[in-house]
C-alpha cells in the first residue's frame, strides 16, 4: 500500500477548476512540508508548489496548494489544455527516514 | 545557467553494477542537499536517495537500501550514485535533483522543494 495516496486521474473542462488530493499520515504530511510537481508528457518534473502552498517564481497564481492535517491539496483554476500532465506530491516520512511520492495523478482537460 | 547533468547510464545484466554521476553548474553546489529520483517506464516517480551537503547521513529508499550508495565531491560539484547488484526492477530513468536553499543575507539553509532537475540517465537492467 502506497504511503501517499493520490487519485489516479482527474478531469475537467477548460476554464474550470480541479483539485488533486494527497493523503498521508502523521509521520509524513502531518509533520512536514509538502511539495508538488508537474510532469508534462515526455519532460522532466517541475516544482510548482513548495512549503505546502508557496509558488516558485513563474508559476501562475491559478495554481495553489494547501494542507490540512494529514492531507494536502493542489488546486488549478482556469484550466488550460497546457495543464494536461501528471502531478505528484512528495513529502519526507519521519518513520521511514525517506522521501515518499504519491502515485501521481493524470490531469485531463476535456 | 543553473544546470544538472547526469551521466553513466547504460544497459547491464542483473547482478552487475553501474555508477551514475551528476555534475552541477551555475550554483553553489556545496550548499545543497541532493536527491536521486527514478521513474520506471510508464510509471510514477520514486524517491531513491538523499545526501546532505557534507556527505554524511545519507538516506535510501527500502527498495535500494544496501545496494545503492551515494557520495559527493563538492570540489568537483558532483554527486555519485553507485548501484550494485542491479535488478530488472531497477530499470528506470534516474534523475538527479537539487533541494532548495533559502538565504537570508549571507546565511543559507536547506528548504523544502526540489527546484532543479537533470534531464535523467537511463538505466536498463536486462538479461
């Protein structure tokens, strides 16, 4: 069983909003920062959220992150076809003494 | 230009060894915690290992513990991943990635987020 749980896929129409959840436990999300990555087809992963909700420079504010308890959420509003990608959460797990990724979520913009 | 370049990938038989290198440029390598992340064909990202700036207290995923070893040479701005006793399931693209640093004045400390990634080195383990 995966340490972090993400939905395998989500979809929404252009212009709409989508959320992607990342569920963990007190040994990881509950006590550490979560970051999120976007991997466009055939490309290298790209950091889009760090420290649970902060955006690196160049990431639009229609992308946001939040955390509550042992779950984190990535939200993308004003969906564009260019947002179609795989999205991953990662956090440090204190019990495992290891980094752990969620299984990834494929976003389809219908 | 901030950059990470992996090298050393290839095709090997099960049980053999490979050493990947990741050479950095454009930033102060010795300030950064460095990670390796891999992605098997058609699969998601898997965290592999991490090494701090001084090269001590490295950590590994259970799937590679005891077989993979990280080291770094800050004078050469390079981190190495020694992979021994390779298995078919180690077949993947291996990414070297840098953990963010947050600086206040002249004081910098490690921060959350993997903000620079290499293009990846392909490792294929097959008989």
